């Protein structure tokens, strides 16, 4: 009799625990996808934000995913003038961590307005654009995490140097603090790994200004991009990456960056914020990778120059380490965000 009663009590307790866990999970899920009071529900989280510029008002494309009042991440894509599309991999990781995040195509990029106004393609103007986007999305220092990758990392750093009072945390992914140091690394280290004949032909094409020729990418992809941009054969490159490359705006990319990722020769070639890193006082994560187009040692150094820095090293990754060293990248990134939210980054 007692044994039977004991079994029933254990069974009842197990049912209660299971119900509690189920309700907890359901509540967390319901909260994350709760759109109550949101003005972007009709468009599935998409919002076109008007941006004031010296050349008039234009609209930029954003899309919200999830709901978390404490943690909101704005994603700044690379290029300049690539797209948010290669960030779509975040869909596989951020929702499970209950992180609210925002895709965003900067002005001139594929999903946003693309004015033919060369004077707008300046770092300072992009910084003011990010600030207008922040205000429109109602992000503030209690919940606003800014993640910039490549050119987006440069932009995130510039934004922080002017507006860090609005940030809860900063993530600089795969970007050095000096264009000259980046160019030197490409020239003195990465170029040495390219067959001399191939490199000579690449430089010849650049000297002639024929970088739109199919031959240019025929040389760059196997000799450089699959080694340092994304370490997969081109046939395996994920669709979001291919779409981002397809949609890049060369009218902005080339004048600012130069014709390829093999060094820098555009407007940004003299950019250098190495001496200003100590001014960054918000919690900052710098992400680098072994095979990156950027020097991982320099990015580790950056993490030690800011006041509250942390370095995430991806030993199997390249410039797109969120794809070719995915577990390392997202485990470290999510851990950082959660540590900042919990006050564990001092």
C-alpha cells in the first residue's frame, strides 16, 4: 500500500515538474515572439526608416527579429555597400538565445535607397545615419548592442567614439583599427601565399582598371577568397553569402574600399583609429580569426586597448568566421552579450 502511494506521489511530482518546464518554455517563446504594441507587425518586422542627409531624405531598410527589452542587437554589414543578407545565419542562433536583433541595409545598399550622390559616401555621414536608425528603433544604453563586421566594424568603432553613451555593448567583428595596418598585412603576409604569376596578373588587371573583367574574380576566388574570405569551395558558399556578393553596390564599394578585399586603396586607405581605442569605455568584444583577411594579432591587441575588452579567436575561421568557424563564433558572441547583460564584463 505504501509502495503504491509512494509511486503515485513520484508520478504526480514528475507531471508537475514537466508541466512547469513546459509552461516555462512556452512562456519564454511567447515572450520572444510577442509583437504587442509593435508598429512593424504588418510587414513582418520590416521598417523603412527615413534618413536626413545633406542631399535630402532617403529611406533605409531594417527588419526586427524577436522581442527582448533587455538585449537588442543592430547588425552593421560589411562592404561598404554589401547587404544584410549574409547575416541571415544569425537566424540559426540568436532566437534560441532570446536575443532581439535588427537587420539593416545601409544607405546605398540593395534593399535601401541608392541615391547617385558620391558626396554621401563618407564615414562621418554613415555615423549620423546609424544614430538616426538607433533613434527610430528606440534603442538605448540599457539594451543597445552594436555589432559591426568588416567595414561595419569600422563604422561601429566610429559610432562608439562619438555616441558610446547610447551603447550597452560593442562588437567589432573581423576589422582592424587601421587601414594602413590592414593593407600592410595583405601585402606582406597574405599576398605571399599567392602564386607569384597569379599575383602579378591580379596587379596588372588592377593597374589597367579592368577589375570588372570576369578574369579578375577568376583569379581572386581560388587564390585568395577561398583561403581568407570564406574557407569553403565556391560551390558550397551559402545562399545568403552569394546574394550579398551579387547585390554589392560597386559605385560605393570601389571608391571607398578599392576593387577587392586584397588590401585597401579607396577613400578609407588612410583611416586609422589605433590611438583612440582607449577612449572606448563600454564593454567591447573584438572577434578575429586565424585565416582572416585582417591580422588576428592586431585584433587581439585592439581588445586590450579598450577599457573593457574581450577577444574572441576563431581558430578555424576566415573573414566570414560566422560561417566557417560557426560554433566558436556564436558561442563566444552569445556568451559576451549575456555576460554584459548580467554585469559580468568589468
